C-alpha cells in the first residue's frame, strides 16, 4: 500500500500531546551537584512536530492547560515561538494538590556518566485529555489534516487519554488523514493496565499508515517477536530487526511504512546512530555511523519528525530514512529536546557528513 496525502488541508501535521517542562543542570552537571538549571517546555510529540514547524509547514497541537498557571503561559509562548498553533481546554488547578504540568528533571550525562531522567508526573493535567473537548469534525473535515501523529506516551497516560487517541485515530481514518503511531513503550505507564493497553495499541496500529518503534516497543506493545533488547551489537542482529518488522507487517498488513531507529552507545557524547525503513516491500537503511552528542534526549523524536516531514514534502522513499536519520542526529546537537533546523540544507549537510563552515 502506498501513502496518499490528503490535499487542500489547513494543517500538514497534527499532534495530540501533554505538555510539560524539563529542567536540566547547566554545564552537563548531575542534578544533585548543582544549583543552576535551565528550563524548557517539552513533550515528545511537539519534539517530533518541530522539524515540520521550523521548516515552514503548518502544525497544530491539541493539549490541555492548567488555567491561570504561569507554567502554562511559559508553554504557550514556547509553542508560538516554534510556529505552532495550539488549542485545548483550560483546566482549573483545584487545590494545591490538584492539576499541574509535568516536570522532567534530566541530567544529560557526560562521557562515561550516562544520562538520568526523573519524570515527575503527579497531577499531570494531560491525563484529562478527552475527545469531548475538541471538535474533531472541524479539525479533520472542515480544516483538514494531512498527517496526525500519535504517541504511545499519550495513549498510555490514562484511560481518558487512551480513548482520546483511539477516537482520533478512528476519526482521522474516516477522513483520509494519514496516521503515524510511535509506540513509545514505558513500563511504568503500563503497570496494571497491560490487557487494556495492548488492545488499544493494537487497534491504533491496525489503523495506522506509519508505525515507528524500536525492538522493545514492537515486542512489548504489540507482542511482535524480535531481537533481545540490549543484546548483541546491532550490526550482528540487523536481520532480526528486519524479521521483527516483517512479523509486524503480517500482523498489521494495512500499515504502509515501518521505521526502526538503531543506536549503540559508546559514551554519553558518542553514539553509533542508524535506522531502517520498510515500505511496500522495499528496505531503506541508514547504516550505523558515529555521531557526537550534546544531549541525547529527543534524538528519536527528531528522527520521527524528519521522517514525517520528508513524507509530507513527497520526497522519494529512499530519501525518507536519510532525512530522518540526519534530523535525529541534528536534534542531539541542541540543548532543547527538539531540533531547530534553519533550513533543509543543514539537515542534508549532516547526512552528507559535511560540517564545513558556511559563509
């Protein structure tokens, strides 16, 4: 099956998400060893969308905000700066133990000291995401969306958010919008909800046109047989990765594109980075290459963002994996969780290995 982009749409890309902030020690220090932190607005899904928004495509964010919260104001200003439209209800905080935006407290790591991330999501307002708060007919039918990107992080956040993602996928399918689904397995999100979430994820995957994950995601979310996570060198198990994707294709034959990132960590600042894409019976590969990493968080999201952008721009399938690989590599050179490409050229230069000065 081939991908067909819906035409005459207001939005190229739509992302449902739960927004929060990340605080990171400056100068690559551990959290417990500093009193200086940098704060940024973040979510995996807007990390993905940033490739398209910075490169000029219209992007829409569906989310929820805490009413009258200065953190919500900070997040809204950040989304505007990233050229993204947003909409969503304003949820009253309630009492001091009520709703708030999530905090990620992240040490980027350095050298042989690996990164550490603590997710503080108590009272997260994104857990209230509800399809009743959004006019899907207006968004998908009247305004129009070419690709909606769903994430397993949002699909597993709460029973409400799981149903929210299911309803969006069902509605988007009827309207001819392409559906991208990044599985993004998190064991802590699934605890006590395994049966419910496996059913939800399987339905979203069955409706998807583009399915993205790693070896752990495909196996734990969808029960697809694949290589052992954290096992041998990726180069030695590439056939097992391909076999896993073929197994996924047998289970979900309506999916047109499968993508899998490949990463070997030499140190916090040096990775081997690669990817494979399978579409219409053809394999496209970005072989493992060494990249220098300033901050790894968001590299996978950058890959997904580059993949979706290249599809939206109707590049050839062989170019998808190249642009996606380079977008992910670009994201790891930023202190933000998302890449901020000046233009397509900077991404293609990364793919070509050209880091010469441009004057």
